[in-house]
C-alpha cells in the first residue's frame, strides 16, 4: 500500500505548533476543496463524455445479444455454465453504467441520466434505481461515518466493533469469523439486491414511476429465469442461475468493497470537511486501464468521491492533480493493489468481529478533532 505523507516542511498534525481556531481551520479546509475544484475545472475534466458512454453501451448491448444467442443455440450442455459466467459479468458491467448515469455522469440532462439508469438498472441488472439512489447518496454524503453511512450499518456483516460485541449465538460466531466468510457471502449479494428492488417497488410510499420500474423488474427477474428454464430444463437451469447469481454477486460486491472497507471510520460527532472526509475514508486500487475497465471506474474511488459527477473515464486524468494536491497539504492519499485490499478487508472484518478494532484509532481523530 502506498500513501502520500506530509512534506518534510509540514508541521506535524499532532505536534505542539500553534493551531488556528476551529472556525479559521474550517474556512481554510473549505477553501482547500474550492481550490482543488478550480484546478480540475481549469483542466477541462468536468465536461460530459457522451460518446464514450454510448460506445460502452453499444458494446454491452452486442455482448448481451451474443450471450443470449449462445444460451439459445448451445443446447443442454454443461458448457452453458460458461455462458452463465458471461451473463454475471455483463450484468455487473451494466450496473457500472447505471451507477455512472445515476451520478449524472453520462448526459448533461438530469432526466436523461435518470431514465438511462432506471432502464439499465431495472431491465438489465434487476436493481431498483430509486432504492439505490437513496442508499448511495447517503453513503457519498457521509462515507464510513458511524450512524450515517448505511453501507457500514448493522447487517449480516459487522463493521463497527461495538455492534460485534453485542452479538451472541450463531450471529456472534458468524461475526467472529466474518472475514473468512466475506467472499462466500458475496455470492449471495445478488439475492439482496433483487430483494431490495422488489421490496422498494412494493412498499416504498413515495416512488416515482412505480409501475414502469415494477414492469421492467418483472421482465428481468421473471422473464430471464423463464427463458433459462425453457431452454435448459429445471436441473441445468437451476445450476445456470446459481452460477450467474454467484458471479454477479462476487463481481459486484468485490468491486465496491475495496473502496472503503478497512479504511478509518468517522465517529458520528466528529465534524470533518468535505475534502478530508472523502479522501481519508477512500482507497484507490492500482492496476491501470485494465483495472479501470474491470471495476467500472470504481478503482479511482478517491477522485470519484471528490467529483461524483465526473465521467469515470476522466478520473485517471484527474488523479495526478488530486494526489499532488493532497501531498502539498499533508492529507493521506491511500492506494494499493486489489489483492492487498482484499487482505486488508478480511483482516479488518476479523478484528471487528472480535471487537478488537477501534474506529477512534485513526488519522481523522488525531488530525482533525478540535482542541
């Protein structure tokens, strides 16, 4: 793992040098993000890149058409499980596109982005974009913040040590071993996403375009299994869907998890400015263009959190600007390779499950808590 440390001339964050008042520090920190934003705008990186997104969409449509053709023509052979793997990959790539559109990255028009993400999410992925937006927007506003970020709230996995200490019985045993169970449980992630989609359409009181979203979800979640069973029969059809679900869940969850899991948690009562809140709780994944494609741009999570409306294809261009800016201000900039990130996640989850990890023990507290 590589991090950007403060330059040699910088005053230590926990040293004895005089500290400005909380109000003055807050103004300086707010100005930091404004200055960074101006640098990025001057570089022309905030503009839309519709052409690239349309090429990605066309390639995805062609790949999906090819996958359907293979499903219909190969017949009842176990080679169809390879087709199931292909579908799991393509559904995840569709989710990446839907994610970008939900962030207003594709078109200049907000309505076009909403419809693009809704159709991709519901019809191709089987995901309620309305549910996703509510959940994901809260995460972006308060990443890794205890009590505010739903991505670290209590569930099957525990990310806050105090919550792990309260669990007993089977759930307590699961929490103590949750690091080793992380990837097996990701294979069930697709069921969670589909369940939340159905639940949102059926129970959410204020849901725009409920009927349309419900119809699109029905085509995806009912129509696709019916097609699989009609071609492959019950036994092979179940095996096909099991593989497709597992690949989609592991690929999807394995792309989002490295971004924040194992990074510092922010106590609910600690005020942190936007720039530091996003950078200090996010982790980039190295690997170049191949990793950028594989993770749909999520490998550059720091830049994505700082500029959530920036097209994902521009993130690698803004990375040197952000990294240099953070170095100049002594803000830790974290990046590592994919395998190391998974190792960090497994180790962190096991520590939390044993109630050993302390979310207060992080740079955020020592550097930013007012004195």
